[in-house]
């Protein structure tokens, strides 16, 4: 009797065998290159079999992601009603913003701050003085302030700095353009050597693999910038589901998109996830059913699918590593090529080119507000406006 000693299969051997099997199934001699025109990504299929030595994650989360409900306060009565609705339906955190500071005593009446994490995320134009005065009197627990203002006076209240890459996402930017916006502004702030905590806020787009790679790339870019300038302030990453790809007539489609985007955010390992109401861009009044859907999206993923674990699940994916490396290389090459003082102009031009590609690929593209749905004029990056996909009236689609 003879025995044949078999050696264990290596990952490369397994990958090569898989590629050969794919060739047989597709009846081709070579597998076509992977191309994504909107994202700009292009590489050979076989590249996915080659491992990349990337940095160990430092800024992606190692703890449970904190979910937030979204509140933009325009009318204090409606704003308070929405706050109480979400709190009564089990939200763990509330993310609040406004352009004009409301009566805080009225807005936060009956809100039990010790039991919910509250973040006030404010644009540059909002005066912080009345907010700080209110905090000094009320001393609410678990309430945090962040602002787009780079320079603020020293206060007893810690005030974070937010870089809203979500604005670039809302403008229609692809993944590397959104990353470039965040990386550029992060480096400008790091140069000030401020010890203020920083929030990097990004949107979640439609392509799951690209979006997961975007978070990995953001982690690497953040590490690179901090290492370059030898300054390491507290940094957290927040992602928001958006409204640019939500329809104004198909609820089920919106549910599917929100589910995929929320799942993407949770498994990426971000510190905070905010599922926004999908109708925010065009609804004149708040729909509590839509708000309940946004809350339940996280409840289901946390409690039934149990994907909100204590660490990112991105480690070990060769495909994501390749995409992330490409995104990092693209961001660095673009930032190095942009002349001083011309970043906004350059990025705006890049986003406009991406929007033209989106428009060619989709019949349901709206760069401006159209009737019968009065879309909000929402902010984008570099003083641009938000754009919307798939938000045409039903009768125009048939």
C-alpha cells in the first residue's frame, strides 16, 4: 500500500483555481478588467488575487457603533414632536442641527439627557454663545457640540470640529472626490495643531464594495496625515445615509436602499451611524412612519441580524484592500497636483464631470428642484447645491 503526501493549498492556489473555474463558466480565455466609470476605478481581474500589506486600522471603530436619529430643526413645534417620537421609539442617540438657534428650553423639554447621547452638529454661521450659556445653566449630561468653525474662543465646554464630507456626497461626488474633500480639510485643520476632537462625516453611496473600501481608505488617509504632521487629536468617523438616491414614490425601494446603506455603515466599523429619513429632501412635513422606518432599520440590523459587533469586519478582504489602495493613491495624486488656493475650484470641476457620467447612465437624474416635488435647496461641498437621483414623479417614468 502506498500513500501520497498532499500539501495544504495556499490562498494563491485557491484563488487561481477559482479564476480558472470562472473562465470555464464564462467561456472566455481571459476575464475582463474591472472598470467603474463613475468611480474611476480600473484594474485587472487577476489583481484581486494579490494581497496588499495595508496599515492596521487605527481610526475605524473597535466598539459598538452608536446609531443616531437625524433632526434638522426649522420649526420648534415640529422639531420637538419629532424628537419625542424618536425617543419614545428607542433611539440611542440624536444628531441635531439648525441654521438658527431655537428656544432650547422649549425644544429639549422632557428630554432625559442622561439616557441618550445628543450631538449638536452646527454650521459655521450659527452663533455658539446662546448655546453655551444654556449649557452653563442646565448642565445637560451626554450633550456634545461640534461646529464647522475652525477657530473658536477657549470655553469650559469642549467643542469639536466637524468636516462634513457628507456635503460632497450630497453634491454627487464619487468616493475618491468625497475622500479628497475630507483629507484636504483634515490636513488644513491638523496644521493648526488644535487639540479639539474631530468628526469626519461621510455619506454612504450605492456601491457596497466601493463604500466599504472608502471607509478603509479614509482610515489610512487619516493615519497618513496625522503621521505626516505628528499631531494626533481625537478623531471619530460618522456616516450618514442620504437622500440623493431615494425616490419620492416607491417606499419599498427606499427601504432596500436604506437597509443596504445601514448594513454597510455598521460592518465598516464607523463610530457613529445616522439613518436619515429618506423623504427629507422633498417632504414639506415630517412623516412619522418614515422616521420609524429609519429607527427600525438599525433595530433590525442590531437585534436580529446582530451585525453591530465590537469591531470592523473589513479586515482580510483582498478586494476591499485593492479598492482602498486605489482610492488613497487617487486622492494623494490629485491633492499634490492641485495648486495652492485652488482646491474648491478643482474639486467642483471633478464633481461636475462625475455628474455628467451619472446623467448619462440614469434617466432619473435631477440636478435642480422640479415640480411637482419641491426639493429642498440643500448644501453641497464648496458652496454647491445637493443633487438628487431617481426622484422624478411616477408618471414621468412610465
